[in-house]
């Protein structure tokens, strides 16, 4: 389950429920359900009487429904906190007669981050592989100094670092998302 999709679905469901409650309340206020609801209170004695008459089974049902909602909310929070779209170990293509080669995503992303981080004008860099391990996407984020030659750095990142990643993956069509940001903070590099 993908957290973004789950969030959108839950928010849409909540919006529909709240909209339906608002429409029903407005219709009741305009007398669509008869004059009793038009001039009656929002929570009239009929509701209290119903709860009083059926309290033996109604309150336990409400408690179970509340517990189910609490568990669903807890599951939703856990998905939000711990879900990841990062790719798992990558199986390299090629001649398999000598065996199977796997590549840990961290090895590739660390190499890409270090290479870009070493370029003049780069404040920081990070990379990650997301999606399916059979067809991952390389996401590269770099923060550049405001004094850097941005077009030149972009070309260098695309041709060198991303080119090296595509070469290492033996996939010249490896999808890449490159996010460049600019900062006016100075690097505090030691060593």
C-alpha cells in the first residue's frame, strides 16, 4: 500500500462523508424531510429516546466500531511513518553463466552522491533509487551554491554522474529525476 494513495483515498472518503452530512443537515433545515425536522432541534429527544430504548446492544456496537476505527487510524499512521518506495537489491543483467550479480541500491546512490558532492559549486548531494527493483528510478537531489555555473553543473551531473550510474546499471535508459536547489550558505568542509 502506497502512503500517498492511501492518504488521498482517506481524505476523499472523509470529505465525502462530511459533505453528505452537511447536505443532509441543510436539507433538513429547509424542510426537505418534513416540518418536524425543519423546526426541530439538531439532536431532538427522538435520538435520545432511541439510545435509551436500544442501549443494551447499541453501546457495545458503537464501542466495537470505535475500536475498529482506532485500529484503522493506527494502521494508517504506521503506513505513513514506515512506508518506503525505495528499490530493493537490483539484479544485474548480462551473462548469467558465471552466476547472478546483485547491486545494493545504497552502493550506487552513495557513489552518485559522493561524485556530485565533489564537484566545484555543489553544497550537498543525495541520491536514492525508488520504485520496482526491475525498473527503478534514480532520484538525485543537489544543492548548489548561488555563485555556481548552474547550466554547466547540470550538464556535468547529467553526463558524468548520471552517465556513470547508467553505465554501472548497464541501463542507458535508466529513468532519472534530477532536483537542483540553490543556496547562499557556504560549505563548511573539513579535510
